[in-house]
């Protein structure tokens, strides 16, 4: 468009000013979640769950949406906002994209109870079933692998799904079945997700993008506006709410609301907030409120504990109504090996094939630092030794060689990558490569990645030193230090074969740790144990989207070896589904109790579970803040004997008992008044006891319920911490005998000794820590 720039155009500066104001206005915008007075659809009739497809429910849903629109129209300036979602099934509210000043107006509007800024969210198998002993135990009891979990729907809020993947293929001769009277999910179609993508194994697929699209312009070549997964993180029913470059709470809570309306039995979140809320106690943030009401509606919720370990108070799963899952190792590992010319075997990681001839043939060993191009000037040392740029290396030296690349500043600050090494190797004809640790930066963390050429990462300095010492011994240099003869030889063995002899489980280094906290300052521990338990999460083979836009090294692969609490979470969700199938009337708290009280605190050697610390080679005995109750045990969780039930009102009383809590804030956010509260937050009927500050004498009680099919009698014993006394009627008394200024841990274990009575008074394997 052309404008006349003559003097008789006084309106032109005004246009430019308005455009400038609009630009600034848009830059200041953020997403806000707004909660409203009035019951949502699910709990409109005196708190009981109603059919969302009934005419009365649909009419109420329409009224709620219209009320959200009226609030926005009457409170905010036209053009200053964009409504992203209306929430109406388990929570009454909406998400809006607007400026902080407009959000302040919403806080004062009639009917608005709470406004919270979107903090964003992040993403936090073939062998694990055997490690957890599923095939011969639980699966066999439920009619075999094919029928285990039949009729139970697990909802995944994640990055979507690839319907072409072999893991989700459809067999018309042996179709999967779902119960259409209970589940209401649908398939939304779009790019790469066409009609027929939902096939009975993928039972539903939706996507939520309004929040992401309001933050950044979505790229149609990677941010597909459909349930299709371009990242590789997602799995089934599918609720896509995370995109390659952005994740918003608005999209996530919209997915939670929809999944609950659809009728999922189990809800899995392999995601968590970027940080604790700044304006409220951790338990009272909008995400946790949606999860609380999802549990009230009968959904079992599992959430990744986070990948910010091993430091204390790093968990991002806060509420006691959500099962937070930490990540453990299994006894399976993939070890790469480089064999030197003098027979030394140096171990590392890397999913690659061997050099030609395995280790029967050996090849020239060259350090990238010695292979620097000399006729093009001098390159910086780090530029050369990281093998990132083919132009820095002499092709005549490195071709047909195993090249030693060094972890230097570029890798440390994220500018250098392993895929760039592979590109350099392909361009110059390396026969293989070894990326070794650098004394300047210490040991490095390495995970097995697929390499297109033979390769190995040597993460420990002690091993890197062995290789470099051999190399120097075999290399001849002139007076100027330049190499005149490369005498070292090496071979790389096959690295894609698993071994199964490791000590396991161990708590992984990255798995987030407790204690749970009450606020963002992390200085007030909460009386809730987090994580609740461990599940396999390290080096898990998982279905992967071949596009892999966020991780190019995995492009083209249908499966990837992944690590994280996001890998552990689906294990717990699947086991919850098996328990729900076996016990359809159990509430989510009963399922959670069964999983916690039967978890194992011991490894495959019969020793207490260990945990990785900051030092890669150092192990510590795991505390409950590392591993919760221990490793999940499916076969025992199906038949726990006793459970500790907890209802919605118990959670409200728990919130009301929090120290220094503003009870009006609880009323504002939950809509429930603090007419009564627990004597202490530690009195919430959980299968663990956490007391952040014992002063003098403290007594807690637990209520247990028998779910055994036969009469059982229990004998209880206690492993007491330094500060505990106990009595055997499940009133546990804590008395301070010595102030130690730190947490201590104990355990109450109850074991079945005989079956003859109709009454049970003590819990089976009751884990109290």
C-alpha cells in the first residue's frame, strides 16, 4: 500500500501512532486463566457427577459459555483481548489472551473468583514389562497381554500421536474394543491425521492450540494443527496440548477439562509447570485445581515428578490428589566399547554398529586437534577439536580414520551437537568417531543415541585419559609438536546389544526430588510425600515420530531410547488401568493407595534402593524424598489387602489445615468454605506420613479399608526413626527426643500372617514415611 507523503496529510502521524500503540499492546499480552463462580457441568446437581450429554447438561454448558463472554465484553476494552477457551465441565472459567492491565480489571469483575497468569509447561517399551514382572503375573491374570486393560481408557495429554506408527496399527482380524457407553471421545482430523486414524487402539484424538498460537506464530511445517505428533513424545486417548516450540497451561487445562468430559479412566501428564506458582501456595494453582476436580469426577491422575534432580525440593507435581512419579533405572544397559591397538577396552555409550570387522580389524586413530587444516589459516582450538566443521579438518588425515573429538565449550554452552559430528564425519569419510570428556569440564552425562556411523561417547574422564594416553604414546611428533606419524589403532564394537546384569532400580540423577513445598520460595516443606513412587524411566524404548522436529538425530526412526520422568509416568498409568480393570468400583485414592503400599524399597539384589547424586559415579541410599514408597509392583498392587481411601472433602479439609493459609483464598479458588479442617495437614488419609516440623508430641491417625477377597489378619512392625514412638492401633505418635534440624525417616510394615478373621484392623504393607 502506498501513502501520499504530501503536507496535506495530517492524519498520517496519527495512523503511525495508533499502529505503534497496537504493536506495543500486543507485545505486552499474556495468557490468563480465569475462574468463575457457579458450578461446572459435572457437579451442577448437588456435587454429583451428571451425564454431560444430557439436555440439561448441554443447556448449562451453553449458559456458562455465554456468561464468560458477557464478563469479557463488559469488563474489557474491545480489541484488547482474545478468549482462547471456555472451561465448563469440571471447572467453571476461561482462558484469555490480554494485557496485565486488562487482567487486573478481570480480577475486580463480578463473578470472577481467581485470575492466574499462564506459567507455561514443558515436557519433562519393550523391556519394562518384564522388569516389572507383568507378563507372567498381572497380564496372565487378566486374560493375557491382549486383554489386559480391556475397556479402560487412558488419556494422554502430550504432543499428539503419529497414526501411521506400527505401535498403533490396526488389525481388522483382531480389532481393539472400547465401551462406547462410557467413553465419548472423538477424532479431530487435520494435516497428517486423516479419517481412519482412530482405529480402536487410538480411541480418540483431539488437539488444543489456542494458547500456543497466541504466544508464537505456529509453523505449519512442524506445528501441525491436528493431533499429529511431530516431536515423538506422545501416545492413547490423545489430547495434544504441547507443540515443538511452546507449551501453555491454557491448552493443557483445556485438554484436562475435555478428557474428563470424554470419560477417560486414567489421565497421564508427562508434563509439568515451568515453575511453582508465584501468587498462591503450590496446591492452589489453576493446574492443580483442574487435577483435583478431575479426581473428584473419578479420574486417576498420574503426573511426571519432573527432571530437575538431584537437588532437593525440585518436584513439579504438588497436590496429594495427583500421583507424582519419579524415574528409575532398569537392569538393562547399552554399552559401547572402543578397543585400542594394545588390547585395552574402553567403555562408553552410543547406539551404533561396529567398525568393519568388529574388532578384528583396526583403523588409524586421529585426534581432531592434530588434524587441523593448516593451509587455510589457524582455527581456534575449540572450533577444531569438537568436530563441528568439516572445513577445519584436513580430509587427507581424517579419511578412513577413527577421529577423537573433544567435549569443549561449544558443547557446554549448547552451540555444538552430536548431529554436527555425524555431518562432519559423513562429509570427510570418518570410519568412526569417539567423543571424549574434557578435564576442563569434568565427567559428562551421555545417553545412547543412534549414530549413522560407528561412534562412541566416552563420558568419564578416567576412561578418556586411558584413550588419550594410548594415543600420545603411539603418535610421533616433530620438534614443533606436529604429528609426523599416527601409530595408534582402534576399533569400535557393536553398541546396539543390550546387557541385563545391572543393579536396579536406582533413582536416576535427573529425577526430581522432594520434599514437596508450599510456595515458590521453597522454604516451607509441605506435609505431602513427593514423589509417591518410582517407575522405570531411564533408557526406555518408546514409539517415536519419524519427523522428530525437536531432535533431528532421531529423524527417520520409529522408536527411540528415551529417558525422563515422562517415560516413568505411562508405566504407572498402565498399571493403574490394570487395577481399575480388576476393581471397577475402586476410587482413584484407593488405586493410588494400592500402588504405594505395595511398592518395593529394595533392588534386584535385595538391598535398599540407591540414588544417583550430583557426581556421576556416586550413589547414596535413596530416601523417600528420592523414591517415594519405592518401585511400583503391579502384581502386589492388584491385591493390596487394605487401602487408605480419601475423598474430595478430605482434600478441602487438608487445604484448610495448611499453615498460615488464607481460608478466603481457598473459598475463592475452590468454591468451598473451611467449615472444618484436619487437625494437621499430616492427618490427610494418605499411605504415608510426612511431618515437616515435629514439635514436642504429635499424633496422627489413618483409616484403612479392607478390599481383600478372603479374611486376613496382619502383624505389624515398625522401623522407627530417631524421633518416633508408636502404638499398634494405627495411631502413630511422634515425640521429639532430639532436635536434629533435618528430616529423618521410618517405616511401618504390616505383613499378612494368617487368614481366618472377618475383620482387619491393620494395613498390608502399609508404607508410612
